[in-house]
C-alpha cells in the first residue's frame, strides 16, 4: 500500500487493512519522499543514529506513523506500549533499498512500514520488484468538484500500466463492497474473475459479472462469456448477477461502475508502452471511472538483489 499522507491515501490504507485482515495477508506500507540535498543528508544521518534513543522522526516517517495507527484500527497491529513510545521499535536502514520498521500482526502477519527516496513511480516499481508482492494498492484523488478527469501522467496510471503484479487504484472509496467483475472470455479475464471473487468472498460483497458486446449481433457471444464466468464463480460458492451491455467496452464499464463500488478487470497483454500511449480499456476505466479499479495481471517473479 502506497501513501503520500493525503486523506484519500489514508482511506486506501483503511480499505487495504480491512482486506488484508479478511484474507490474512502480509502488508507493507510504502512512502516515497523526494531526494534530499547533501547537507540535509548529513543531518538525516545524525537523526537516524538518534532515532532509537529519542524516537525522532526522519522526513516521511510521520506518514508511516499515521498508517500504523490506521492498521491498528483495522486490527492488523498492536498499540505500542508506553515504554516503546508512540512508534515502538526503531526503523532500520538498508533493508532491500529502504528504511523499514518490521512488526508482526496478531495472527503472525508480517506488517512493514517502508520509506524510500526518489521518484514515486520509479520507487514503487522498484519496491514491487524486490518485495514479491501480489497486489499494489495506490491511492488516487479521484473525481472532485472542478476536476473532470485525471491526467495521463499520474503516478496511479503509470504504476497500473507498468507494475509487475496486480494493482488496485483506490479512489472514491465507499463503505459498501459491491463488485463489478468484467469478462471478455480471455485467460487474463478468467484470472481476474477468480481474484475478484476471492476478494469479494472475503469481504462478503455482492458480485455482478459484466460482459460488453460492441454490437447487438454479438450479444450471444457476451452471454456465453457470462455463463462461463458464472460457472467459475459458482465453484467458489459465489452467486453472481449476470449483466450484458451493448457498446464500447470502456464507456459501458465506466457507466455501469457508477452503481458499484469496485471494478475488477484483467490487464491487456499488449506492450506497456503501446497501452500507455494508445490507451487500453483498463487504463481508460481507471482514468475516467468514479470508483476503485482492480487490474489483475500475471505476476512476474521476484528479482533477487545482487550482492554488493
């Protein structure tokens, strides 16, 4: 889970904490701070040395402290004792390229607060490579009064486009968990149906399966896709509501998402660069939709750190 300290990022951590608790997942919260000057680095080194003793805050740690508070509210971490201070054990530097505080949750879950320095997109992608994550949760401001859309250079869009694993763009998060699973009959779509269904089952959410036919003569094809998806979900104990719409896939999904709380889609298998500039259906839904979007993709393996 990635945080920049904004209110919408806190909402994303709160949702991620709820999900992690429901499925018993390990959790990392990452904050990426801007690069600092050499003089600031000298001061920071001194501060790090005193951190264990005085519990001083290094730049960016305040966002992680707040994240821990939210995860504690979710039941994923325990409150620090009075002897530990407000944060507890000190951060440790040089842990897979980050400064980290490692904790253990009530049921043995690994909970890590991680601090990196650099460009947010680069550092989130680097963290994803070395951390062997199954899911990245990136918060986004979402649609607000006066903002018609996101811009195609945003951190959320670039991470969704380039990440080595599935990505949940968390924006305009609501209290309910009404899932919209989108299917086009592809192998990646099937993986998205399974991943979305597992998440929905853990959260005890309602599920609608949507297939979009670009024209009326292709309606029966869309119906067959829905039936195949329903069979997969039924094996997982989920009864889903089927839905077929006619039109352009991105436009129909965006419109239908108005009545749902989370959209689940498979990632396109085309080139990341081509997708980014031409716009795939998932990226359009992320950019113009008004609720969280989970983009499910094949996970690329962990890249081991080189010695030295």
